[in-house]
């Protein structure tokens, strides 16, 4: 607190008391604001206050020398030393404020630099191009009525008046007062609605006026009430049509097929003795001695003069053209050249106004009702047309609005109609970081559509997108976009032609934080063998395995599971497979266990000693216990998935005869057969179980046990005619092994195939009698011919196990069939459109096949005289 005393001639003294207050930073300038209170008193003769006054004051200390290299503590000491209002105890506070001002000014400078790169300076005069005014013209809010009256004058005055109003609205402090003036806003809206076709400058000024209001949400209702947003859509449509009309004139203009080019004159020196090659101006017509010689002479002289003038003109034109380097142009070429100049000038003038209109629509479409209205007006088509322009500001605003509209699928379908993806590669060629970032956001929204995701790859955007992986801005968004593009098998192969896989490997192994999107992208890419090779080419496979062990996350195990499915990478898992066997017994997450078991099952190479692996990690007892529990009812979905992986692992280890004997000793074989008996329509489980039994039957001990002491052959015969072709083929492989072990089962299997085939033959003959001209069924969705029940039962050429090659049974028919065969399916996973009858043990008694086979053949010979059945036995 400071006290200041003064004494006057009347012996009355005046006293001022100063109390220092808070110290704060200036909101806009690099300055410190010191708050203090001032108390003034007039003291009487006795020293008591007679009159007093209290006032709160501020003092602004400008820091003109503040920059990024300033020492904040030294400057704070200097401020306190020169300003008595700040006490020394506030040194730390002043230093903190100076540091805040220093960082704020640095950030503002960066923003200004970015705006300068985009052409968006912060001053209102540079943001808005004001038409009809000179730079020295001043505008005032007090003269707003005069400016409104100018809107009712002729066109130059209207443009000038709108320019003054735009200068007034550039000051944000005037917006509230202008918005409260209903006549002003109504006049501007009316002039824009009626005059935008007559003057481009007038519409540009008025659009920029409304753009100033649209920057603040409080004025949106006023703009919507005057239908400014829909007016801007009409202006956009009109200006684009005008541009396209002028462009079509250039395209449709006639062009000469051959252009005359003036030869470039030689720069070599010409000797004096060289002959003169210029045209001879004298007349070449010989003069006769006739009576009309004078007239002819005069005629020749006239022609010579015309030729001379023409030659001089041509010579002057040729000389000018040689000097300028431009050949002489025809009138049509000059007209086309002028049209191109006009088109360039029109496009350059339109860019600023169109950018303002698009930005205004972008600000007002925060309201979803207004967004639906502008979409019905055709804004998406107009925005797609604007993508053909070259102005960075206009393209940036157009893409921003497209991002906002691409949230809804209906809008994306309209963008697809106008080939929006084909226009986006140009954005990456303009070398503008902000434009690239917003283009990535738009592509991400579009990539949810499968068709557009494929289109992104077709136009060649993938290499440019993958270059942005690992950048500071939009790195996660780029990974999300790449994840969408890697959903298809064909698209995954394209990633191997880019340099992104080494980047992904580095990011995945060096990031301190877990990145789910990057791991998911890596999971998709490793489904391709070439991608997996490139991913581990730099650092090898061990860092990925160590990462999965240190952070037992499901996505890392999925990546390794995909890698282990490729033949070229399986040898690299041999040294590391023990880690996964150990993790199976200690992990608690069932999903991670599924992946680990799948990794071990995929490494089916002879270098692995599976018996030692199972015994050292006590994995055999874990699998036996799990299979025994799986035979119990009420399994969950997760247990069913793990069961398939365990059966796959058993099929892999059963290639080793020693491992097969281990399974026999633990009683696992019978439990697996029970699973095959009780499987309910699970084709994948049936295939894996039959593959396991196939491997076990290849060994003498386990094979003899399965064939002689179990009911496994009966169950496999029942699956011999399953609707799934993969199940039928696997069943055929198992039956081949069974026939090699036991001759008795050979006859039974042959008889079962014979009876099943003849049952279908009888059914086919019956159906042909009922339906004389049966046609194959065709499904247009799958584009695969699916033949009817009768035609499918003829022979099914893709099923070579329908009858054994060793079974010398030949069935011939004397009837002609129009469709005697069906084309092979392109997809081996196809299911037929009918249900085949399963093998019925009661209907076909296996034990009586040997006795009844002859009677069955004789019965068929008597019933079908047209069919010739040949038996070799």
C-alpha cells in the first residue's frame, strides 16, 4: 500500500492510498495487466478525512521484446524493478505469466503460418475479397442506412453498397446490432434472391456478409428463417452451370487437323555468296509485243502490288511469330484461346464466392433438418463437381462438407453415383497437409461401403495412404482405413507391393501403449503369406513371440496363428513351439488358449518331436482330460471352438506313431469315436475327427484297434453320402485305409456303395417318369448351377468315391438324357440344394450283404429290362 501526501496553501492536505491487486495476462496482446485500487481523501486541519473517493484501476505493461528466446525470469525481475505496483514477493507469479504469454505467442505464430500456407490470413480484408470498393474506402456502422439505400440503386451502386456492408460485418462487434435490424437482413436476402443471376460481384459480397453471421450459432436461426442456406445452393448450381456451359463451348469448338508451323530459322551464319531464296516480287509473266501490251503490263503491275502487300504482311507475321516462338493461329484457334482465357478468369473469380457459399452451408447444416433440405436440393452433386476445381480453399471446404454428409448411408450412395472416389487422388498431388488429412477422413467414411472400398484400391490410392502410417496426424485413422481395405483376400495381396509392412512391424514392436487398431490391421494382413514374410523380414519372428508372451493379448496370438498357417514360415516356429505348449497349461484366457493350440497344430513339420513336446509340458494329460469333458453334454460355444483346435492338434501329433500309442494308452481314441458318433451337424468337427482317425489307422497298432475293436467303420460309412462334399471326401479316404486292413470290410463297403447308388437310381427313374423334362435349377445370386435331385443322382462326376475304381461295376443305360453331366462347381464348399438320405443300418444290414448281393442284382435285372448291369464277381 502506498500513501502520497500533498499540501496546499490553505493548510488542507490531500492523501492518496494505492492498494495493489491481482496480476493477470492480457487476453490478446503480449502484456501484463496490473489491477490496483486507488483511495483519495481530503484531510481537514485536524487530519481527519473530509472528502474521499474510491476507484479501481488497471495498468497495462507491454512486453515488446517478448519472443521465443526471451529469459522469463530476467524479464520478470525487470518488470518488478520498473513497476512499483508489483511487490517483489510476486516474482514467481510474474515469471509464470510471462512464460504463458511466450507460449501463447508461439502458438499463434504457428497458426498464422498454417493459415498463410492455406491462403487464410487472419485479417478480414484478406479473408473476404470485397468487390466494388477500393482499399482506402472506409465503412462505418453509423452509415448502414445509406448502404441499404444503395442496394435499391443501379448495379454498380448495389455492388458498392454491399461492399460497404461487408466491411462493417467484418467487425464481429457489429454483428449483433446488424442482426437486430430486420429491414437490413430482409433487404440483403431479397437482393441476393433476385440479383444473383445478374451480377457475380453482388452475390459474392452478400454471401460473404451472411458467412460472417454463420460463424456464430446464435445467428443461425435468423439465417434459416431467411432461407439463406437454400439460396446458397441455388447460387452454387447457377455458377457451376455457367462454368460448364463455357467449358462445353471449348470442347465443341472446331479444331484444325493440321497446324501450320513456322520453321525455326537456322542460327548458322549465312555466307555472302549464298543465293537469295526470298520470293521474287517482279512479275513472272512474259511481256508480249501485242497491241494489248500496255494493259497487260498494268495488269501485271496490279497483281504484283497485291502479291507484295500479301508477302509483306505474311513476312511481318512470320517475323513476329518467330520472335515470340508462337506459330500463326487461325481465327478458330484464336477464338478457342480466348474462350480458355475467359474460362480460367471465370473459375478464378468464382472460387472465392463458391468457397464462401460452401462454408456457409457447412456452418448451417449443423441442424439436421437443414441438412436434409440441402441434400434434397442436390448439394452432393454440386460438391462432387467442385472437386474438379484447383483452389485449395474451395477443395478444403467441399471435403469438410462431404465428410459431414458421409455419415449417413443414403448420402454415401449418392456420392457413389457421381464417382467421388475417382476425384480424390488429385488431393494428394497438391502437397497440402490439411487437404490430405481431411481427404483421409472422407475416405474412411466412404470405406464402410464395400463397393467404394474396392474403388479406393482400383484408383491406386493405397500406396499414398500407407505412406501416412506412423505420421503424427491421423495415424490411427489411416490404420482404420487400411483395416477396412484389408478385409478382402484380393486386397490383402496389394499391401505387399507397398512399404507399409516394415512400418507396421516397427510400430507394433516399439509402441509403449497397446494399439488395438494396428494389431487388428496386422491380423488381417498376416492372412496373406507374402505379407507375413515381409512383416518379419527385418526383425524376425522372435520379437513377435516375445511380445505375445510379455503382454498376453489375444490379437498378438491371432497374428502368430495366421503366420503359422503358411508353409514357408512353419520351419521358423520349430524352435519356438515349446513356448506355446507351456502357455497352454498356464494361461487362463480361453481365447488365448485356442490360438496357442492352433499354432501348435499348424506346425506339422517333421523337425518337431511331438512326443517329447507333449510329455515335457504335460500336454497329453491336458488334452485327454479336455476330450473326456467334451463328451459331456451342454457345451458352450467357446468349448466347441477349443474342441476343434484340440482335435486338429491331435491329428497333427498322431502322424508320429509314438504319439498314437500314447493316445491309445490313455483311451483317447474311444472318446474321439464317441464324439464322431454324437456330432450333430458340425461338419468341421466331423472332418477333423476323421482326419485324426485316418492318421491313427495308418499305424499298425492303432489301426488294428480302430477297425477291429470299435464301431468307427460303421460311422464313417454313414458319412459316406453326407451333403457336404468335404465330409464325403474325407470319409472316402478313411474307407480306403479300412479296405486295406480287412478284406471283410472291403466287401461290406462295396455292397453299401452299391445299394446306396441303386437306391438313387430307382428314385431317379421314378422321378423321370413323373416329370418327363426336368430342368436344372439355377440360382442367379451365386452364379453356380445347382442341378435337381434326379440329375445330381446320375453320377456326380466330382465325387470319384461314389464307386470304387476297384469295384468292377458298370451301369449303362439305353435311354438318352439331354443333361447327362453337370459342370464342376467353382467353390468346393458349396452345399447341394437337397438333403441326401443318411445311411440307415436297419435298412441295409451289413452282415447280410455277402448273401444278398446276388439276389439284389437279379431283382434289378428283372425290373429294369432297359438297364444293363454288369458284375465282374
